[in-house]
C-alpha cells in the first residue's frame, strides 16, 4: 500500500513550510476579492490564508506561463566597424521547482493533456519539460460536483489520481494524503506527518460517496467520429455557436488549452538585449490564423468554435487517444453567453448524420 | 540524417490515424527546437517589386557544413526584434554554400526581411516539415505547375530532379505570373527554356508588349498543354485561387488525386506541431506537411 499520512488543519502552515523547503515555490489557492470574488493559485508565503476551494483559474501557469522568455538575443556592435554586428542567444529555460497544493483532479489531468504534445511529440519542448519534471502535484478530491462539472464524462472523476503525485481527501477538519507517484511517495515518507492508514477506509467512503452523487455520464465513445463527420455541416455549427462572442474566456480558463504565440520584444541592442516571448494565444480570435496575405482559414467565429470543440473531442483524441477536455466546466461557468460545450458534444452525438 | 527507404512511401499514403508521428525519414534540427541558428545574409537578389531572394550562411561553420535537408523542407527565418516566418529552402541540397529563401513582402516580418542587406544577421530554424517524396517518383514523368511566388518550392525540387535526370522521365514546368515583371528567377529562366532536359512553358495573365510566351491563366494554359497523366506526377504550388482551379484542370486531364502533389502554407508560429495554428483537422502543416497529395487533402476537413 502506498504511503498515507494525515494532516490536521492546524498543521497546514507547517506542511506548506516543509514543501517550500523542497521546492522553489509552492502554489496554493487563495481568495482574490477584486470586483468579483475569485480563487487563484499564488506562491505561498508564511501567514497566507489558504482556501481549499476549486480555483477560478487552473494552475496551468505552473508549466505553461501566460508569458515566458524563450530566448534573449543580444546584438553588439564592433566599435571598430559599426556595421559589423554580432548576435548572441541565451535559451536557458526559466524553471522553478514547483509544488501545487490543492488543485482539483480535473486540473491535474490537465497536465497530462499538455504532456502529450509538449513531451511526446516529434519535438519535446525543453521549457515545458524543465518545469514539468520539477513539478509536484497535490490534488484534493472533490466531495461533490457543481452543475457545470463533467469530469466523469471525459475519463476523469472526483477522485481521479491521473496527473497527481499525492491525492488528498478531506475528512472532517483533516486531510488524508495518499502517495500516487514515486515523487509523492518520497515526499510523504520524508515529511513528519503521522501515518493515516487507519482513516483510509473513511477517505475511500467519502470518495465513493462523491462518485455516487454524480448524475450518470453519457457515453462519448462515438464523439470523435461524430464530430469529425459533422465538419462540413455549417448549419449545425452555426446553430451551436451563434451566441459566441469570441471573447476567449473559455481558452484562457481551460486547464487543457495550450495554443500559444511567439513574438519578439526589443531590437536586441542595449544591456539586456531583446526577448523572444511565448504567450498564451486564443483560437477564438480571428487574428489567430490570419495570414499576412489577408487569407484566413478561420475568419468566422463558427469555424473557430468548431475547431476548438473538434480539437478537444475529435482531433486531439485522433492523435493522442484521449479527450483534451477534463470536464472542469470553467468554460461553461465563465462564458458570458452561457455557451455549453457539453450541449454541443451531445448535439453532435444526437445528430443523425 | 539518414533517410530510410521504407519510410518514403509514407508521404504517398493517407496519413495514419492514431499514429504518433515518426519522423525518422526526414532531417530535423537537433537541440532546442525554438533556438534559431544565427546566420548572416550573404546576398540579396531583387526578383520582382514584391519578391526578394536571400542567401544566408549559418555562422557556425560546423553547423553549416553538417546542415542537411530534403527538397521541400522549410525553415523559420527570423529577424530578431520583429519575428519569424516560414519559407521553403529553395536552393537544392547539393548546393552547400548557402541556404536560399525567396520572400514575397506581405506583412511585418516579410517587410523586415526585405529591409535586410548583406552582412545582416538573421535566425534560422531549419529544416522543418516533410519533403517531396522524390525517391518514389523515379521512372515517372514530372509536371510542375507554379504560380507567382509558388515557384520557390518547385525550384528546389525541380533542380534536384534535373541533377538526377537519368532516374526520371520527362520533366516539364509551367510557370505563370501576373506579368513578366512578376516572374521570379528571371535570370535563370532563359537557362530553363534552353535546358534540353526540361520542357519549360511560361505564361502571363494578360498580353504584354514583347512577350514571346503564352498568355492566359495557368489552369487554361495547362488544359491547352494537356500533359499526359499516364505515369506522371503533377506538382503544383501557388496562391490558393490558382491551386483551386489548377486542381480542377488536372483532374479534368485525368490525373489521379494520389499523383497530384502540392505544398501548403498557413500561419505558423512554433513550426513543431504544438502551437495550434496550422492544423487542418488533426494534421499540422508544419509537421505532417507542408507536402501533401491531393488524395491526402481530400481525406482531411476542407479548411484551407
């Protein structure tokens, strides 16, 4: 049996302090109350109040920052001959070893979705790899789903261990910590928390109860083929996407979206040189595929949303064998026009064509 | 580096579903795929008002000497401080002194490339993408159809085949541009016209004083030339509208979709199949392409 520890609620600061000795940063969910209350992951500092809620924004930034430097380029002039310029490049990845504390199973599975194209494709991404390899994921299992959750439709569940190093389950005021991966095993063995094997059955029962509270999931096995077959059905996609504003909230809040842009900043002269940046991009924007010639294969919102739904439920599965949606439901709960990706997938399944 | 004979059939077959792409059949850059090699512009050729050709040499002599690519592979050319854009390497692989890119000015990066002069530094990430399956074409006639800047990728494969003339049947080129002034490689065209191994036809859209060649849109000129589709591969590249009607003309002439080959472009950023921009369905032009047969394209969602 894997290592199991118990963490009493008053022991949380000490445990986070232990984690910060092992990692350069520990990301924890904290409340941000601007004009709208939200929960986001921030680096933990002593005294910081932690909430064990599902975050408004997934912790995707731990491996794929919203903006990062791919390389710096520095140009220098030969003082004897000012036309003679040399360029030097630095491509060292910025990778802080990170622990994520209390993300949800859907978010942990999001890392697995990113892993495939970033690590298992033709070209492993060295920046992603450096961060991913030094990432430890502590996931807290969900006690129930909210009305936008559908993790169990897409291969996950309220206590899915996929993508997690340690799975935590709340039992009254304490957390049971269960090692999932070798890294999680090592960490739990190393910490001074008391053994929690005797409460494991209670955690199991809580997990089972969470599963049982979910409405039955539809069978999405046919979704990849059905959605691919619907590609040319403009009426279907128009009717499904007519409300979309192309705002991109769905892509920015998705734990499994990974489209990015690469841009240069600065001409490269000066002490710091210039930077080639990678930033999250948004396939809902018409500029995403806009070519310099003016041609745009996805000029309208309908083909753009079709591409997003197809990527998650048809083409990513075609390439990698699994959906690139973890059913976290953030795209539904944060959509200004309440577009529901579940409804689109179900409509595709129901479509006779 | 090494090309495996067995893998070359891949480009001629529909791409396998559920397959993690194997790329042992193509030269690839090593190390950090995002890090360009710094290169120096050694020559800038003004082709037309809108097109310039750049010859660049990778600054590291060892990297330059070891640089190997297949005809049809592309590179990400970057101007530091402006950005990157994708272009085919249009010098034949046998030519080891420099890498040649022909660039039509269209946007920000291409405008910056057009401002480059000899001695300027650029970044090169190459080679990327697949290539023309020229080994599979041995013994066949090849008919090239190029429109405008679309001649660039045809130049590299055509010169590559002309170096191996004994392995191929008749090689023909139909090259069309809006006007004689819009024809790139004008300094080479005379040689192409007089090359006994090449049947070269030129055309322009509208009559022009002193023009001795054909006048008409490429698909119409092609229909008049009526190449025999038997044992023949048609290779075309050009603007989307030219591709659309030329494909129709080729099908009318009896070319089978598996014998029609084109090379595509889309907006690209990473060039390595991740950033999500150049996909057609589940295929990415940057790693599954840019070279596709019409048969492969017909099996994909129609979203060019």
